[in-house]
C-alpha cells in the first residue's frame, strides 16, 4: 500500500468493491498450468450462470461507466458469444465474503479438497478467483474501476514506470508480479529497494 486505505476501498454496505470484465482464456505454450486453471474457473462458473441471462439481468455490472475503456470494450465484444470464454483476472487485493467460501465448500467440496491436496498449482485446479467471479456474477458487488485503486506490474529488466509509481505515490496500492522470463535479479531488487526506501525510510515494527 502506498497510501492510507479505508474499509470502503474494499466493501460498501457489506458488498465487495470490484470490476467485472470478460476476457478469453488463451492457449499459452509458455505457461503449462494457468490457462487450464482459468478455463477450469470458467467451466465451474458456467454450472451456475448462463452468460446471456446474466448480462441481461445486471447490465450495470458489465457496463459500468467508470470501467477502463479497454475492459468496457471487451464486455461489448463478448456479447457476440453465447457462452463464457473467460474472465479478466483483476490482480490486487481480493474482497471476498465468508458466505462465498461457505457456498463453494458446500457445493464443490470434492473439487476444493483436491485443490488443497496439491502443494503446488496443478492443471486440474481452480483458483481463488472463482470465488471473486461468483460474487460478481451473483450481483453481490459494487462496480468500480479497480485499476484506479491498484496498479499491476510485471517485473522487467528495467522498471521506470513502477519506480515512478512508488516514489510519486500515484496509486493507493500496487501489485508486483514475478516475470515468466529471466530478469537481472540483483539489479531489479536494488531498483525496488531504493524506491521503497525513499518512500518508507523508517523500518516498520515488523522489521526491527
């Protein structure tokens, strides 16, 4: 977190604050696990929701005026397809409700027990995002442009935009993702440590 946050950044009137964006799952030969997990999530959600019925039922959840234009456009394009093709994975804090966990553990106990038995990601798994998308498809959320709250970065050999976001505090929250390709680790580590040290010169109580 780069700025102080408040409960309403995550929940309003007991409902999660989130963004519903559709995005096709794609075959990625460089990643032999996650495309399967994304598809498994979509297959599971399709058991409980019909895409076109859901879009008609809650158009404001799909076409909230504050969404980023790209994802607003994705949702428009997805109207051409009768079935769910996948969901955009909103990286950052996930506002989840206990009742969502209870529902899935009651309905999909065998599947979730299998997921929990895997020490590492497995191509037969679903991820925590299936809970998040279920809340949105249920209409149990407050639509908002989550990109304004949390910016997402994949680490690269050089990270000027990330460093600027940290030092200038241009977002409340950032999500830094490790890369699927080789980067100069020591250089990137030093780059980020320098940026964070400028913003937070005093160690927290957990570091002392």
